[in-house]
C-alpha cells in the first residue's frame, strides 16, 4: 500500500514556508541584529543566495526522482553505494528528529511564560499531539500547517506594519555597516542562515504530492522566495522601529517591535510564536518518518518501517520518530544536540549537490533543470562548496557524536532482509 497523494501546489508551498519561517526568525533576529546592526536585512539576502544554490539542486533532482527519502535516493542513483546512501539518509533523519525536540523545548519555554507549565512537560505533550496528527494523515497535517503558517505570516506582517506604518523613533541608515564591518555581516550570516533550513524537506514529501515532478520544484523555489521577502521586510521594519541595539538585547524581539503599535495586545506575538513552534515540530516529525519509510522501501531498513496503515501513513516509522523525539527532548544539553541537526543538514546539502553534479549529463526525464553554464550545473558546485565551508566551522566532538548515531543506524542496516 503506497502513501496517499493529497498535496497540491498551495499546500506544498505553505508546508515549505511553514518549515522555513518556523521558529527561526522569532528567536534568531536579535542575535543577527547584534552582529550586523542596521544591515540585518542584507544578512537575510546573503543567506538566501547561499540557500538557493542547494534549493535548485533539490528542485532538479526531485523532478528526476520523485520519491520519499530524497537525499537517500538521490545519492543512491548518483553513486550506487547503498551504504553511503543509508548513512546520509539516517543521519539526516535523526538530525531532523533532534530539530523537532529542540523546537518543542522552545514551545515549552513560550508556554511556560504564558501559563507557568514546566517547559519539558509542555514539550513532551506537544510531541505527543503532533505525532498523533502525523499518524492521522498528510491532508490533516497539511490543514494544520496551512492554518499555523498563515498565523506565522500574519505575525510577521504585523511586525512589518509596525515598522513601516508608525514613525521611526530614530534615524536609521540601512546601509551603515556594523562595527566589525564585513566580518560582522559574515558572522551574522553563519547564524541567520539556520532560519532558512527546512526548504529541503519539501522533497521528502514527493510521494504525497500530486504531479510531484512539477509541483515539488515550483514549491521549493516559491517557498524560499516568499520567505526571503518576508524576512528582509521584517528585518528592515524591526530596525526602523526600535533600532538594532534594543533589538539585539531583547529576549522577545518581535514582541518588542509591535509593542508601540499594539500596546497591551503585544503579547499576541507570543501566542503566534506558539503556533510557529508547534507547526515546526509537526513538520520536523513528518519528514524523518518519511525518510525512514523511503529507506525501508528501498531495502536499507527492515521492511516494518515501510508499513502503511489505514490512514495512509507509515505508522511504525511515525511512532518510532515520535518516541525518539520525546526521548531527546528529555536531555539536558539540548544545545549540543541541536548543533547535530545543523551538522546533518550541511552533510546532506553537500551530498545532494554532489549527486546533481554526478547526474548532470544523465539522460533522465526532468521536470526542472538547474541553470547551466557550458553544460555545467554551476549552482550545484557553489552549493557543494558552501556546504563544505559551513561544515568546517563545527567542532570535532560533534562529528564524534554523529559517528555514534551512525553506529546505531548500522545495527539496523545490518538487520535488514538480505537481497
């Protein structure tokens, strides 16, 4: 029994926007402001340029191989090394589960500030609820995502309105470089780029998207473009309204931005942040369950992981992902495990770009083609290079932890049915 195809262009694009916007801009904008000052808007633009390199590779590969477990399947077709494909898929799946746990704890923090509930308990309750929704069906999950993403976008539009419709309290030169010059902007990019992570997850829904060869590439590019425009407008509005110094010092930066316009209604932003974090957790639970499903269907994991229930979802993979997320959310050192997500993502980015480079000349039907120069997919080379540069910033001990994750995966890999 295959997965149920229920997503069109609008739902798939909103899914991508929901993952990209997620909780990132609500938390990271203050850090970016402290590093980039008035040129915060430029940091989002530069980050988007870096992201588009890999997004175009995903778009082309998804039009060639429209299947779940995208990175696993792309590398398998390109390099024909099952162990390599398994390693990439497994590390990315676990990295995404870790991301779900991290954001769930962020949700717990927001809810604690509103009603006083213990953040860890709130995180576990959220993971449980979102796991049930993940099992219930992709259309039901997409429905929640559409509502939550609309609220996320509404929150950002309120910020934009506050910045552009109310008089600026200070004179702001948006072209004034930070005190550290170019170095400050680059440092800000290394932080803010993580607000863009998530666009690649659209490719992992290919088997649940109608006419996926055409819709997935379009949704990838649309989601990234819309998110970039919103990010830049929010950055400009926030700096105009309160100044980069106040923005960098605030623990609730977007609530601060709207406080003058909304007055006593400013805490509304905290409630919107709850939807933003809850929606991100849902998206980060859906993706690894589909990766495990695709790897099982490809023969790299025990067949039980590709079992599809009456709701049209891979219920065993859904349950396992939910349990892992709950266990990880119980850990104390969430900062370290959150960094593992970033390490896994950039590893996958490098492999995906390398896969397109290897398959650039293959005679395979494509619904989308990344720009070429003299027949060379130049953006794929740029994406591979930027991924390697980002990987160079991670400490050695994180690679050791990722090795431990691979050892666990290897045990499952060895227990699969032999061909």
